[in-house]
């Protein structure tokens, strides 16, 4: 391992969905070039996922104000972001609802950002524009991998793949420093690696139909983020995309009818009319797709120089947009580690912590998503007057209230790995780790958001985190600066240093020390993904030595 800044070969990214595009953008933030391969000739034309939650938007904020603002402009009107409703039809009687405040966002006390509810066909072009703006991403749509030549061995120093231009048929060999496989649920790369998936498959089957109709006319008195329907003719859910006539519906079907040949556009039109309760509704179908509900997690996320990301690494029931958000956040966990590894600033062990840290979290998400999907199924039965035998309607509704209120799962994940230096403290106690979240500066947790002021600008501690490491110190933490400068020189890292509540960087609400759990002369080391890696409540020569030793351990 060395601290060389020698240019590296581009990273090959397979898959032009949100996670693949996000990986290319994050690599560019780390000053690593990439080549993005996508077999389709354009970004998605079907809405698919809709939710970029609070944590994902915090990642987008680090990419720059331009992309963040472009994503925010796509957001649904706030009255359509909650609640989740259950009824026999759009015009029928409501049988229950859930105040799903998590879709609105965490709020300014916990985060500087808001979540975005839109649709994948609108989100992907924004990510693509940012990738192109970076000047470090070679985007190749209409290309597909036809052969994986090398790169999966443990001692591999590069990867090679054969790629075909789908328009011209021309083939070429690409060589890269690593490969990010973000090629979806049916990942060809995962299959080539023969990577086992663990969990539950084929939970349910759905047809999803993207259509235009004036459903707002009938639902405006009862708007919501998810409108679950259950009657004798139609079972499924309506999802508003823009509150201006664009809708997506998920139709639950038996496996023998799981086909777009069976669920034609005409049949989808009839379903929409049956589910809405409006027999003459004008429905204009834009596209019809299908998907299978799974709760599966790969056995390993890193093989040689190949990293599995997004649905290639894990698949979840679609409860709360956890699939795309878990994928984006896993990508964010992995890319800085990959960048330091490729630049020779970190060893293989750091890269391996991508699996160590994210796989337990992905398993938790899979379990919770599976549980939530079962509760929603019970609510659908209630909607058609078929209450489940094991629980009353009130009990089901109480349990289902966790759906859409997953702030603990979203922001409260705790990592235990060699990339975190424990300080002996205990995590905050919460009633329900899925729902509840308490900010903490304990190593292994998301660094707390604190509002700061510099001149006339108001911003967050989260805005201070760079593409390598950052040290935040209390108002009497100036003695840390020469220690950080020596450490940066010794490791070859660009380590940011900030004294909070200093004359040039005010703690607007006086919450920094309490939220980070340090005294005025204490400090924390924050990783590039915004997670606390190390903490000392006070400054001392011993503490400075511990910081140096801790960072070197992380970089092994």
C-alpha cells in the first residue's frame, strides 16, 4: 500500500439504472474515471421505483447543488406524499389509512434535505446529466457485455470484458481497474460469478402499468402516496407520479397470469376502471411491465475486482422504496473504499468491509420488507371484508403503521467492521429500531446533522464531508489541527479539518457537542460516506496517537 495519486484505469460500470448512474457520479466525485455500459439505448421509459428517501438525497446533495435542485423539482406536492390509504376503490369507502410521514422526509432537525417522490423515468435523466457534466464518465448506451474475460480472482489487478455495440454489432475488449455490477435483479454478472442468493424468492407476482388518467379528479379529497385497492374485480395499488395525471399501478396476479400477453393494455385499462370505480374513465396506457417480489441477499458483495450493487446484490419487496435506496446507500458505502484501494491509499481489507457492513443491513431490510408486505396483504383482505383469522383489523392496522415510517432503518444503521474504531460507548436506546432514530456521534453511526452558519450562508455539518476523510472538532479543538496535518501527510490522504463554533463557523443552535458526544476540545473522524469512524471526547497526546493508529488500521 502507498499513497500514490497515479492515475488509475477507469472503473467499468454495468447498468444505467439509478445505482449504476449513481456509482459513476460518485466515482467522479472521488476523481476516478469510469465507463458506463447500458444495454438499452436510453434511460428508463417505465416509472418503476419512485422514492429517493432522506438519506439518498443527502448523498445527492454531496454531488452538487445543481443535481440536488434538479431532483427536488421532480417532487410530488406534499399532500400526495402521505398517507397510505386502503379502500375498496378510489371512489369507495376508505377502510383504513397510515400516516406515512417518512415519505415526506426526516425534517430539518435531523437532515438538511427533503425526500423526493417522483419516478425512475424522470430521475435517471437527472443522474445521467450529472455524470456527463463531470467529464469523467464515458457513457455507452446501447452496449452490452458478451464475455467476462478476467477480474474475479482474488489476486486480480484489473478486469477485462468483451462488449458489443448493439447497433453496429462491433465488439471490443474493455480493460478497467474494477467492475461495478449494477445490472439489476437478473444480473448476468452475478450469474457468471455463481453467487448464491439467500432468502425468500417468488413471494408474489405483479403487473405494473404506467398510464395517464384524471384520477386526481376522484382522489383529490383523499390524496395519498399509495392507494391500496381491494374489491371483487381488482386488487392492487395506485401510485401517483406527478399529481397531474401520470400514474403507476401494481396489479397482484397469480403466477399463471404473470404475463403481458395475459395482462394486455386492454385488460389493464379495465383493471384501472374496476379499481377506480369509474366505469367510463379515460385511461391511456403508456407501458406495461412485470416484476416478481423477492427478499434475497447475495452471499458476498465483492469478488476479486467485481462489486455487486443494487438489485444485483439484494432484492426486496417494494415497501417504501427500500430497494433503490438501499442500493444507492450501499453504493455510497463502497465507492470511497474502492477509490482509496485503487489509488493505493488503502488495502484490500477496507474494500471487503463493503460486504461486512452492508450485508447485515441488507438482510435486515429484506426481513422488514417481507414482514411489511405480509401486513399489507392482510390489509387488502380487510378491504374486501375478509379479515385474517390470526389478527383483528385493528391489530393489522397497528402493525402496518410502520410502513412508510422507517426513519430508524433509513438513518439509524450501525456498522461494525475494521473500518470503525469503537470507543466503548453504547448505541442510543430506541423503542423500535425500524421506526425510531436518535442522532449520535458514536463510531459506526451516521454523523449527526447540525446547522452551521458562515457569513450569510446556512448549511449542515453533512456538507463538510469530502471524498476522503474529515475531522470535526469542538470550539476548543484547535490543538487537533497540527495532528491532522501530520496524519494527512503520513497517509497521503486529503483530510478536511473544521473547528465547529469557531468565529468563521458558527453552531447555529448550539447542538454540535451534544449530538456528537464530545467536549469542547474533543473531535470525531468522519468517513467519506458520512459515518463516524472514530471519536475522542477530549484532546490529549494519547488521543492524537489513537487517531493516527485508528486511521491506519482502517486503511489496512
